[in-house]
C-alpha cells in the first residue's frame, strides 16, 4: 500500500509543477485534465503526508520515554497514545481513499420516484419523498429540474422524474435506490388504522451522448398533445413526446415543456440513463456473484427503508440504522443517514478487496 502511496504523492508533485508550466496553461484541455487529476489526488496525498508526519513524531517521541524526569515520561506516554490512535485512524482512511473510485460519483443524477402499493396513500408518500429529496438538494445548493411528472387524481404523484445537478450528487444519493415503505394513518382513515404503502426510488447517473450511443432505428417516437389534470394547460400543438426503445422495451414520456424538441431532448436524457443503469446492474450482478454477494448498486426488490409515523421512526434495513424526527428527515435532513450508508458500503467494499 505504501509503495503505491509514494507513487501517488510523486505524481501529485509532478502535477503541481505541470500546472505552473506556461506551456501547459496555454493548452486549455490539457490544463483542465491535469487540474482535475490534481484535485482528485489531493485528499489522498494530504492524508498520506499527515500519516508520515505522525510516524516521524512517534520516532521523536520515543527518546522522551527514556527521560529520567517522571513528568516528561508521563507526557511522552500520553503523546505516544495519542499519536498511535491517530496513526491507526489515518491508516484506515488511506485504505478507503485507495478504493477504486466509482466513475459516476462526480455526475449529476436523474431521480425517478413512483407510487407503489397502496393506491392514493402511495401517491401521497411518493410526493413526500420527492419533496424530501428536493429539500435535501436545496440544503446542498444543488439545482432541481423537473423533467416529467404525472399527478394522481386525489393528490400526490404517480411518477416524477427530475434532474439534480451539483457537486458529487450521485456520490451522495446513489444508495437511495430501492423500495421505501411508509406506515401511517391516512387522512381518509376514519377508524385510525395504520396503513402500509410503498414508493420506489431510482437514482440514475446522468449520461451524455458520448457515454452511450443509441441507434435511431431502435426508437419508436410518438408525439401527442400535452394536458394537465382536469383539462388545464392543454397545448394546442403536438408537444408531448413518447419514446419506446424497442430492444429493451423501455418507454419514456415527457410533457413538461411546450416545445416538442425540448421534450424529446429530455426524454432521451432519461432513456440514456435507464439504459446505462441496466448495463451497470448487469456488471454489478456479475461482480456480486464473483465476490460472494458483495454490495453492488442495491436491489430494487427489497424494502430498503421504513418510515413509521406513529413511532416517529425511520429505519434503514440494510444497515440496521434507526433515526427519529421524521418531520426533519422528510424536510431533507438526510446527511446523518447518507453518511452512515456511505461508511457501511465503503467498509464492505474494503472487506471484499481484502478477501479478493
């Protein structure tokens, strides 16, 4: 590990020199490429340098342990314990930082939420989840753009797709995909019985055209007139776009824009993300089989989380995490949960790497 770290530190120093070279600065594309690589290595190199400093301090502290002065020896023992603990923490952090990077971590996402089992209550819960992620995005100063939405007759949403863009959005939200379950008393329940409903969440890394080529011959495109609930906002032009990807059977419909061209562009963005996700799930599935059930991208068929309103409790079943304060959580206070998920899956990945 330390041979590799020394090589990384050497590369980081080389990049630092290159970024001050006028010839490199003049080549804009090269400068941007090297600047990104330099930034990506920054935390790893900084942690490694701190680790080597701690080792030097431990060596220097050893002499004080042999001092005749009892007070100095006691201080040296305390310092040795502190440095040893810090060294251990830094070593664990270095192992995590050396894990292979998810190539999608830097990307924006397409967030897809659908009401599941539970009828009207499921649609209301889907709307709650959509608001929760929107509020979380606001807290991180990310941009949310609704690409497609289908509202339920009694309120809530049947399905919504939104683009969330900002700094490392996929890295933060990639563990949210799956079935979310709610247990609460619906407003229409006269006898106070608790109902259980579900909604599904899909987090798709946004895909550029260069990432995935789609053959036009594989597409069946239909246009129609858009309309809101109750006949409101009905367009007089054929602006709604529905795209069927024939080989996969995936169908996407966009109606939010008044322009047919814009709706088609949005539908293609969603389609590309869905197709890339299929490919990545196949790859993740193969890796899980090869590495004895290692964590991949998350199984959609499993209920990953329950929101229990009577007990003011949220439970993430994958890691056994329980949090209270549902009003705060549904208002976007998700950082403690997301941090715990990230730590868990990083530890699992590290364990799998050590066993491989």
